């Protein structure tokens, strides 16, 4: 793992929610990235994880009390927050967010948060109804206006048995956000403009129905974050997804293939274009202005499709200001390399990242859309480079490093 966080000091505040157990994994990832972690555990937080488990992972004592004389003698609450490069609240409960939004400070966590002059990142986690409550929305808007960085929450099944937004962002996602906030400023891609497309597109049938696909956006979003970490000025053009905007990149939200193409063209010129989106190949020929009703005619309605513009091919074939490096993805279910080669030639891009999206066999974790893993082959004019199965975050980091290498080589040849 890259030591992006070497010599960085994180003050992690763990408040009371079932997601607190995931903060232990976050500490493990942070220390693996060479960060120094100090932890404050709120009294509600200690109902979910113990000071002993948290302290074993940080390798330090865990701070719990505002009026602990030993704490104040060794390191006061002001010092505790000032000593850090970044404060991370994970999980951030609705209660702690409400305190932060209003400047309340009646325990060590809220006092450290009010006393700090350092950046603060919060990873909210709560029941979906609490997340959607007007009071939480108001607090969130206040915190965002105050310059607090927010990651997540994600959509999914909740511990309370409900489904919706409220699950804390995954530890790896929080780590990526921390790296983006604290990572090396410059980076090998500094000064390069990058465009990444991600997620599915939605093609409207009528005002309430649409055609779409299963793309989760995980790989595209991870690539946008990885390029930003290497210093690129990244804009992500994303179709509708259930994951948060990546850290460090500007995100433009679109629905249809046509909107995605228009957003990409508006960003021109760029140095790097990475088309990861699963763009719908077809749109609806005659978009119904009103909801199509059942029983209006004796036959089942027929949908007439028209081919959508190919964004990857359009960017690759740009005359004049074509990006120096255009990369496409190929999701295939058979003859992966052969189809990728054909796509490389047909769309005239520089690399195709091919992956097998057939159903997993033999316990493979990669393969299905929406999985956290991927097994890719980089197909270019230079041949095929096959990578072992990795997480999508690792694929993204590897690809960003390879892109940086390509520009480095180009620069040294000039
Ligand atoms: N792509 C695009 N615009 C489209 C269709 C695809 O930009 N209208 C891009 C995708 O983002 C991806 C690459 O093209 O980078 C490959 O997409 P894919 O759907 O696999 O290729 P197709 O050309 O549609 O070929 P097929 O569906 O026959 O495999």
C-alpha cells in the first residue's frame, strides 16, 4: 500500500452507532498507510467498541473524558485537536452532527471538534429516516457551508432492518477521502486535465419509466479519485449511482447518453479521457410525453430504439483537440481479449481495459457488475497486460500510476 499518509496525524472520533465496528478497520487501513492515529471514543461509542480494541489498533491510549485530569496534564483537549493534521468523525451520528452544526461542546468529542483549526471529515451513519429528516438535512447544509468534508452515507441494508441511505461509507472509501485531503499536493499528474465517465445511463421511455443497466459506478468513481490523488484536475461525469461522489474530483451528474456526451464535450480540451460508463447503446426513438397507459390499445406497446452516440469513439476521433490519452473499458462475457482488440481498433482509443462480466465461477469474486473486485487486461497497441484479481480501488490506483508513467515517458521523449 502506498505511503500517502506517512507522517500524517489523524484524530479519529468514534461516536455511537453500529458502524463503529467498521472504524476499527479504518484504523487498520490508516496505520497500514503509515498514518499516526489518535482516537476519541464517545460514551455512546464505547457501547459498540471498547477502548481496549480501539487502543490496540492505534497503539495509543484512547481519549474518552473531557474532565480527565490525567488527559489535561498530558494533552489537553485543545492540544489533542491542534496536534492532528485532520479530524475524522466515523461514524458521525445525527446527534454529533447536530452538536457540530450548532457549536455545542459538552463532551470531549464535540469540544475537540469546536476547538480545532484543522480540516474535518465526517462519515455520517444513521437510520434512513433520521438521515432524511429535515433537521438532519438542515444540519448537513450548515456543516457543508462551514467547510466540513462529508463522505457518504451509502445506500443499502441497515442494521435496523430498513433499506436506504444511511450506511456509513466503507473504510476503504473513507481512506481514499483522507488520502485526497492529506495526500501529496503535487503528484505526477499535476497540471493534467482528466475526464472520467462512470455509472449507467438512463434512457427515458416516458416521464416515469426508463431503460438502464446494472453498472454500480464503483470502478469509474475509484479511477476519478485515484487520478485526483496523483494531482490531476479531474471531472467525473456520472450517470445515476447509489455511491457518493469521489473525493478530489468535480462531479457532474447526468442521466442519458446524450447528456453524458454533451457534458464531456463541454469539458474539452482534456489531456486524459477514461470512459468507464456503461452507456446505454440505445435510446428510445419516440419519447412519450405522457405516461404510457395500459389497456389503451389491444396490443402490448412496442419500444422503438435508436442507437446512442458513442462517447468513447467521439472523443477518440476528435480532430484538433483529441485528448493525448483516451482509454475505454470493455465489459465482455466471452472471448474477452479478442473483443477488446476489435473495440480498440473500431473506437480508435489508445487502451482498452477489458474485463469479464460473465457470472463468477469457481468462487471468483470479480466478474459480476457491482462487485468490489475486478480482473482486468490492458489491451493496447503494445500488447496485452493481464492483472490478477484486485479490488476496484487497487485497479484504479494501478491504472492511475500507469497513466502517470505514460505521460512521464512522453515528456522525456519530447
Ligand atoms: N461507450 C461509450 N458510449 C457508448 C457506448 C459505449 O462511450 N454509447 C464506451 C464505454 O464507456 C466503454 C466502451 O465504450 O468504455 C465499451 O463499451 P461497450 O458497451 O462494451 O461497447 P460497445 O461498443 O457497445 O460494444 P458491444 O456492446 O457490442 O460489446
